[in-house]
C-alpha cells in the first residue's frame, strides 16, 4: 500500500509539473504568435519531452529577423524610388521653362509703320512700282520718308511722274542721279537741273527738298504741293494716278 501511495503521489506531482509546463509553453507561444504578425507556434507534448522547444523557438526568431530585414529593405527602396521621381519631375519642368523662354525670346516682332505694314513690307510694296534705275530702292525711300514724316506713297508717286521710272528712267536719272526734277548746282550737263554723285544721294536730296520746302511749311498733299512744284495744271491728277497705282500694286 505504501508503494502504491508513493507511486500515486509521484504521478500526481508529475502531472502537476506537466500542467504547469504546458501553461508556460502556451504563454510563450502566445507571445511569439503576436510578435511574428499572426504566425502560429504549435508545440506538442512530444516536442516538450524530446527537447525540441528551444529549436522551434530559434526557428521562429530567425523567421522574425528575416521578415524585419525584408520590410526595412522594401522601405528604403520605396523611398529611393520616390526621390528619383521627384528629381526627374523637377528637371523636366526646368527644361520646359527654358525651352519656352528661348522660343519667346527668338521670335522677331516688327512694328507696323504705315498702312498696316511693317517697314520691310512697305519697301517691298514700293519696289513693285520701281523699275529701271530705281529698282530695289524701295527700302531707302520708305525708311527715309518715314524718318522725315513724309508720305512714302506721295514721295514715290512724284518720283515716278518726274522720272518715268515706272518704265525706263529718264536721262536725268540715269546720268545725273536726279530723281525729282530738281534744279540747282552742281549742274547736270551744263543745264539748270542738279546733278548728284550717287543715286542714293539723289534720292535723299529729293526727299530733303520735299520735306524742307513743302511739308515743313504745311504743304503735305498733292493738291497743295502741285502749284509750287510744277507749272502744269495736270500735275496733281497725274501724281494721284501713281499713288493709286502704288497702293494697289
């Protein structure tokens, strides 16, 4: 009976020990499960008896460390990618701004100077009526007329009437560079008409005379210029004809 009682007591003590050990293992398993993002740790009584608990715990800890390293690497890579994207966007925007600035700054803008035309357009229009010796002199006539405040159509029309340069220019133009029928010295061939060293000087001299002796004293239309410029009563109508020709050419 005493042997049976001792055996029963030993078994009872062993049972209490096993129950306590099972409770401790369940508590550790619960902590490992929470720390490993819902990972489940299963330990059987056989693992307890054979001493596999420590091995299982080590495996769980290794898995945890690998997961943490993976998450850290993912975070660094993501941050790097975001930084690269931001830098790329900033550089692209700067290049677009530079391109826009270059496009705007290289576009030439010519002002309107007369009859809804730029100076170059006006010169081209005058050139369409200037032939023979005066061909290609539209820019000089246009630019200097506007500088003086003289109507370029009127100035060119008087030249065409006085010289015939809508076709073949007169001898006075070809030999003495006189484009306005002006008189004075030095003489052209000993006569009363004035000679100029070059054609450009002849054009500038004519425009200076038109401004100084007509426009400056209030004579700025064909009708007011005519009686002083020429004795012919048909002079004004002929000059107006050339004005219309130039405007519509």
